[in-house]
C-alpha cells in the first residue's frame, strides 16, 4: 500500500516538472519583433556580442532570435517604449592564463641541487684526503 502511494507521488512530481528545453523556441527576427511590438512580455535579454535576443512571456515561454546588424538600437527603443525590462549580457571577461611556475624558479631549484652535490663532494674529498698517509 505504501509503495503504491510512493510510486504515484513520484510519477506525479515527475510528470509536472517543467522541461527547460521545451520553453526555449528559436524563431525568426521578424516573428520576434512582431511579438515585441504587439505582445505582452515579461523581460528581454539582449546579447550584443552574439547578436541575439531572448524574450520571455508571462507563461514562462521563451523566444530566441538572432537580430540583423544595426537592429539593436531599434529593438532597445521599442522595448523601452513598451516598458519591458531589458537586460544586457556583459562582455565575457578574458580568462587569465593558468598560473604556472615561472622557469626561473625551476632553474634555481636545479642550481641549488647542484650546489648541494658540490658541497657534499667537496666535504667527502677533504675527509678522504685527511685519511691518506703522507
């Protein structure tokens, strides 16, 4: 009895979970712009570096489209006139190169090892010389 209730509850939860991939729809810029001029929108996200725009509807559907060169100003103005919240995607920051050990520290480590070997070899030679009879 308890297992069947658990299975029914699990199926119910999984069946009502929204599919994020189904919410995003790619459309032409003309369709998107027509919807911007006439439809009710929640927000718009403009990515000037990729040249695309995303609009979101109150029912959480999303439309994506690439806009033509030079259309960003018109799109922004129409969205602003319609009092739609507009977000701009910032330029991606350049990733700094991976932190690696500089070469000079490697050379210092090798030089220090060679100095240690030279000191030990010199001490061994001095000690050996003292033991030899004259």
